[in-house]
């Protein structure tokens, strides 16, 4: 009897190993567990066994029956999950779906480029707060009370003495307060002005400020540095022009224009037919600023400049509306 049971167990192992479909599985079930199946046949022979052999044979037979049941069910489950795979038509060999790729905002890219040029010329990068005291935005920079930029309509005041900085020149003062010359630093950051928003104005934009202070800094150093900057930023063919101007914190002051990168100086709509585009303000540091931070104006000279990052990005990439930078339109941003 035990031999017979082993034989059937062996037979079942072969059958189930070869079963490839639900149909065969059912046939196997009937063959072994059916009413007239192999297991039932042996069961029917149990009563005729010798008394002392009955218990062992019965036990073995039950174990075999349980094993066959379990393996049939397990096989059925694997076949079913395989069947659902074909139904849903998942092809595991197909290439995956690539998630959309992010990139740096064009203003960040332009800022990085500007910073990179000045760092290669030996400048350090410094930052200051966007919420400022009047002293840093105005007094220390020799901007008198009657100056129009001090009007409540021209600056975002938070409290009487506290405002959102309207330029990054504030950081010049903060650096000089904290350190002794020589200083060679650029100061990138956000600035705020309550301008009505249009194609060329935004209430928030970015500037990069520059400052060099040492015993013998000259206006020609300023020209040399800004000439290198404009050529690296806009191309070797670009010319820079220094036009006399006025800022309370530099004396003498200049506004720097570059030859129009659209028409190469011939005159077009972008440069209002002048051939030149204004890109920054600059000058040698006014001795009054040195006095405000406790430097001796007789001992030290300095140069400073400040540029608008949005303006530079617009010129470089031919963008005609500043609002595009802040609308988060992926179709625009994707192009950079
Ligand atoms: N702070 C000036 C502005 O915002 C720019 C500037 C900086 C001019 C440094 C001269 C020197 O317009």
C-alpha cells in the first residue's frame, strides 16, 4: 500500500510540473481527487488491509491528498495571475516613461553666468538682507531726504524705518561696516520697487552689485573690468561706452551702454535707433560713503557698479517682456 502511495505521489509531481493551463489543471484534479480518482481508489482499499497496517496507510494517504489539494491551488493562482497579465497587456520589456526634466530658471542661469565672470576676475560673492533699515538703503549711500526715491510711493516701506531694499547698494555698506579693505566683491540679490508692472517694469527684480576698495583704485580699473565683463557676457564684438551720469553714492558716475546686440550698433527698434543699450550704473565710490562706514576717504579709493539681471537676460536672449520671467509658463521656461 505505502509503495502504491509513493508511486502516485511521484506521478502527481510529474503531472503538475507539466501543467500549463487551467484545462490540464482540472484534468489532473479529476485524475487524483475525483470520485473515481487515484486517491479515492486507494481509500476504498483501506478496509481490506491488515489491521496493524491500516493507521499508517490512512495517515499517508491523507497527507498525499492534502498535498495534492495545496499544490493544485497554488498552481491555479500562478496561472491566474499570469492570465491577468496578458489581459492587461503589460509588456515588461517596454522602455519606461521618462519623467519631465527640470532645469534652472533663465534668471538663475544669467545670475550664475554673471557671478562666474566676476569670480574668474577675483571677486568674492556676498549677500545681504532684503528687508533693510533706511540707513543702509539711503543715508549711508549719501541719498538725501529730499531724493525722490525716498518717497513712500517709490519704496515699499514696512515700518517707518524699515523697507524692502530698492537696490543692492545696501550690501556695499554692510560689507564695508564689517571688513577692512582690500575688498573685491559682487553682491547678487532681489530688489523691490513699487513700479506699475508692464513689459519693462516689475515690482521685484534682481541686481548684481560690485565693489572694489583699496589704496589705489582708479576709474580705469572700473573701465577695464566692465569691458571684460561685457565682452564675456555678450560676445567679443560687443563694445562698451561710458556715459557721464549721476548717482549720490559714486563720484564721478557713469552709465554703461553696450553696442546694440540686435543691430550691432546700426540702430533698430530695440535700441530706439541709437545703436546703444544701457546695461548698468557705475562710478568711483563717493568719499561720503566711506565716511558713513568709518573708512578714511584720504586713504582709500573704491569703485562700484550695479546691474539689473532681468535686463541683461532680456538683451542676451531677445526677450521683450519682463513678465515672462515670473509667470511660470513652462512653454517659455523650457526654451532655456
Ligand atoms: N544702485 C544703482 C541703481 O539701482 C546702481 C548703481 C550701483 C550705480 C553702484 C552706481 C554704483 O540704479
